[in-house]
C-alpha cells in the first residue's frame, strides 16, 4: 500500500482541482502518476486486472504508464501529479476519517497555489500518507476483518488455507471479506494471499537452499508448475532463472 511503502520516491509536477464530466472515458497511458482525493461524485475504474469504485472521501492512486477506463458521475477531485514515482500498484483507499484527510488535501492545494513550494507540498503529502496509515490501522483493530488478516498473515504458507476457513475465523461472509480487502488493501483476499506467498518465495529462492519445487511447497502451493507460472507472471522471469542467477 502506498501509505506504508517505506521506499516511496516521487517528484511533484502539479497540484490542481479537477471537475470530471459525467460519462465513460478510455484514458491512454500517461507518463505521470496520480494521487487524488474525491471531493464529490464517483468514478468506476478498470485498470489492468483491477476494478474499483471511488466515491466521495476516497483517496485514489493511479500509477504512471498504465491505461485505464473510467465511468464518471459528475464529480470533483483534488489531484496531485507525480513524476518518477516508484510505486506501481493502482489502489483506491476508503477512509474512516474523511474530514481530516480531506482538509489536508485542501491545505495542499492552497499551499501549492500560493507558493509552488515543492518541499512544503511534499511535507503535506507525507502527512496525508501518515494519517491514512493511522486511519487504516485503527480500522483494523479488534474487528472481524482484523482477525481474518492476522490469520492469513500467520498461516499463508499452509497449502490447505482457503477463503472459507478465513471467513469462519472472522465470522464474516465471503462478500464482506472481499469488500473489506478491496477497501483496505486494494486487492482481493486471494491476491493478498498470493502476494504474501510470492514475497516468501523470493526470500527462500534468494537463500539458494531449497529447490524450486521445495520452495513452492514451502510457500503453500500444491503445484510446482502453477507456482512457476504465477511467479513469472508477477516478476517477469521463472523462479529457476532467479536461482541460477544467484550463482553467476
């Protein structure tokens, strides 16, 4: 998630207020990333394999160089354009504390219009990201969703782990779990689980102790071939190539 991505880097190109006309738009890839706060209205986005609805009070991040489709109601957003941003996951962040974060976006816009100070703007953006992180952390505490997340974080390497088990742990329906994951993390429960397994697989492959098959099973995959296909789809090369490169 962009709000707790420790290695985040970006250069601010502009901060502005945008009025979105109602209708469907097919937007070509652009050389800049976008961080926005929805002041009013809504937009239904399709970008890559992700689909989400951004509504009043949501914070939206769109990475550079990715085309997308959007169906807007008549809406308004405060928008920041980033150059050279090193975060590449499209996500929509639903907030509990809309007023405080909305106020910061308005402060950001006013500051930019008054001074064009990059340092001041960056300071406000980091304050926004910090408040979002606190907002999401407090929303997770002592909730059914929190129990589900903790269970997945603890048991993700177990091959028998499935969404039904997770729902039973949190006493939550599959549809509610899906909505909560999309709202908090921008991905489905299955995508979140896969992300954890892939991260662990990278760590094990880097150690050069286990074979690809052993890594697959250690990370909760039943099928070595499926693991290899999923790994290549995410990182652009098969796990065997990574292991071989460690010996060069």
